C-alpha cells in the first residue's frame, strides 16, 4: 500500500503563480495541494478548516508578498502561535539577507527562491514536512557570512538599520522606529560603514544592495 501524499497549503497572491507551483508540486504524485490562499487571513482560515476536517496540511508553502494585507512573514508568525507544529516553507522571489532572517525569525522552517528547480522545490517540501531546516547554500552564505564571499557578517540589527537607510530615514527617525537612542544608531552606522568598507550612507545602501543584504 502506497503512502498518502503530503498535504500542502499553497499561499501566494498571484493565481498564475499558484497554478504553476501546484503543477510542479503535484507532478511527482507524492505531494498534493489540499488548499490555496491568496492572503494571510485566507491562509489562517484554510489551516483551521482543514484541521477541523481532520485533513490539516503537512506543510505550508508561503510567499512573502501577499498584496496589501499582512505579509507572508506575519502570516508565518500567526501560524506559529495557533499551529506551532505546522512547518512553513517560504518560497519567494527575494533572496535578501533581511528577508531570510525575517522569515527564520518568524518561525519558517525553510526558505527557497522561486528560481529553484522543480525537484529542489519538491524535495524542500518533503524535507520541511520531516522537520528539516531548508536553507540552500547560497542563501546560508548570505545570512551566515554577510554575502556570497568572505565579507564580515552584519548583525540583524545592522540589517534593520540598512533597510531604514534605504528608505531615506534620518538618524532620529531610525532611532524612533527601532526604539533605540540616536547614539546607538550612530554606533551601528560606524560598524556598518567599517564592515562594508564605505564612508557614507549612500555608499552603504549601494553596497548592501549589490551584496543582497537588503532588497535592490
């Protein structure tokens, strides 16, 4: 008797993307998309509905960007509170360190880019269902090594500040938004400039984007 296929909740706000992912996931027969959702609210409701029917998903495949509502990161955090044993695999267009760190911090068990091969995607879903952490080598290097080469590692807080710089925030605005002092912001900036080998804010943002530390 063959094993029942793994049940997947597919969350992406683009119907065409969902259709493509469904076709890839179900092509080998060992995976089945049990439900689809386009928003965080729909995703949470779908998990509850499937669980009530005794067919809760084994894995959630989640995009980061979900239109105007809460992001996939926020949806992952909420699922972690209501269904803490349900693995979430983020599948995104974005491979910036800031996105990967946010996903892992939110409780995602894995992170994969949408340009991954069909086999890589199917394998990642199966591994996530088994409780394995999924982080491809090139993304792991960015997160753990600060980039694709041997550049110094930036801390999550330094990444936060780089994202604020990219939005054109002043030191005062960064301090208020991150609930830290302006003196602490200046200290972080000095560390960031030193690690990136730059001398000003504009150069820091340019280098950070080129190294995929923040979104380009």
